[in-house]
C-alpha cells in the first residue's frame, strides 16, 4: 500500500472517532426501485453535487469505479470554461464529476444511492455545505435513456422516502458536454488529505461511505 493510501486510512480512522459532529448529515438512501440496464461494458455517469473535491473523493473509492475526473457540466454547449469562469456563477456550468465504472460490479442506481446517501443533499437549492451558487447545485446528467429513466425514478423515490423534511430539488439536466478541470483539482482529496477544507467537509463523507457501504468501499482510489 502506498504512503498516500496509508495516510488516508489513518485520517479516516481518526475522523470516525474524533469528528462525528463536524460532518454534514448523511442518510441511508433506499435501494433504487428502477435501475439502468447496462449499455456498454464500461459505463460513464455525470454527477454534480457541490464542490467536486468531495464528489470525486468518495466515488473514486467505490468498487467497480475505474476512473473519476473533476470538471464542469450543465452550461451551454461549446462554451469554453475553467474554474475561475465557473466560480463566477453566471456560466450555467456546475462543478461535476465524470465517473467511468463497470456495471457488472456497481450499477448506476447504486452510484445514485451512494451519491444521495453521503455526498449530496437533494433538498438544498444551489448549494451544498459551505458552497453557494448555481455552480454548486446538485444535478444528474444522464448519458442515455436507461440512465434518464433511472435518475428520474430515483428522484421521485427519494421525494417519497421521508428522509428529508424539505422537497427534493435536484434536477435531471440535459447533457451538453463535460470539460475537465485543471490538474490541480484532479484527485484533490487523495493528494491533499490534510487540507482544511477536505478535513472539514469531505473526509467525513468518505468516513460515512465506508461505514454505510463497507462492501462497496475500496481502499485504493480509482484514478
């Protein structure tokens, strides 16, 4: 095991005991009633759920996930953006991640379940945790009809679950393309496990994922 992996596990263990009150609220979302049928041997999914550091940091530890990239989705097709542009909040783009996964190991519906259990609160409009603005909205960007059907059905299922007092506001949005963020933002949690933002907001999500879905947790993150 590499030194960075050992460091992450050490921090996770310490956080699980020392910082339970610092984490955002997590839930155990229901098993999807409708899941997406695989279309390819390796599938791709796009999720927006606040700062992409935490979304990337959790989903890269899911068994069956081969690659996670941080970037931007949801804005006008053809518009070139970067972190500074999206951070203004007026481009229509959101911080998002692109996940490449093996549907024989983990399904799209299971990724949705993990996402809404420990990563994104579907009831907060245009913000997650400390980050506010449309660029931090929660959104799903289906890449085919199967994902679209599963995403819409799951949001409806969450709305009826009683897990949240407020209504579900996460949207299914039309996919207009994905643009990678620069190298500094890729694998940020893995590279910077002691960063103050990571310790405060994102490591608790990874702790919660490991606790709630132990059979789906992989210690070595996907790249």
